[in-house]
C-alpha cells in the first residue's frame, strides 16, 4: 500500500482507539487564570503535521490537545516481501494548572503480600468553586497520562489500522527534545512515542532480479 495510505490508516486507528478514550483541556491563548472557562474535548488526530488553528479540518476545534501521526523511517526488504515503518506519535497537551472541576489522578506502586508490584490509581476532583485556580508547572502530567493511555492500548494490540505492530522491536517514549534538552513551552506539554509496524509487499512490487533469492 502507499505510504500516504498507511499514515492515514494509522491516524484513523489512533483517533478511534485512543483519542476517543481521552479528554483534555482546550487552550485559551488569552486567559489562564480563574477567568478561564474550563472545557474538555477529545484530542484530535492529524497526519504528518500539526495544523495551525487557521487551517484546522472541519469539525476540529483546536490543534491542541492532539496526536500527530508521522512515518519517520521505513525500509522495504524486497527479498522477504516485507515493509517496515517507524511510526512517531507526537502528543500535545495544554494545562496551566488546576481549575475547578479538574480530576486529579494519583498513581502509587506497592508490593502485595506475595511481593508482586501493584499499581494503585486514585482519582479525586478539585473543588468545584468557580474562583478556584492554582497555576503550577504540573500540567506535564496531562501529557504523560495521555501517553500512558496510548502505550497501554498499543502494547495490547496485534494490528493498528491493518498493519502489524512489531512487538519484537519494542516501543519507546520520551519528552520532545531540542538539542538534547527538554524545552519549556509552559503551559504546553509535548511527548513522543515511537514504534514499528509492518506489512507484506505485494508480489507485483518485487523485482525480477530477486526471484532467484526467494
């Protein structure tokens, strides 16, 4: 299949299987204090490039929160009839602090009586007072909770949009870096997830010179 088709197929899968299960804050470029009107949306999914707000697809309210799907490397092994592609997901979130009505998720890891590590998650709601706002630098948690959700979903599937998830090559995640450092874009937060997918190359694409090697 065409590379463009692959990108769009993975985007559609991400939108359905990941974005639909998450809600994050919509940025307000003018107000980040208690006057901000708290709103949540499902993140958007984009192919290759994150559009500016003046170029958004119909029905999309904001370019953030979002996941942008990119193919950042690829290789055709003609003798085996396999194409492998590295997929990079760019996660973007916005959060200047805690607003009234926010849900705060706390994760704690403990050992049970058998010595097995267990992850305990608790959620509490920030006081519902229209004047409550606590500006802080903890908004990165929104982006990484977003990443955690995506990683759990991806690692438990065999195929994404018709392409095999190559579990044998693992999955990597990291903050977005610039010149080997993590830049500060407060109150915007970014992270990457990388993994590989594969598909079979149709026999019509194999060169006759490789026939004797198959």
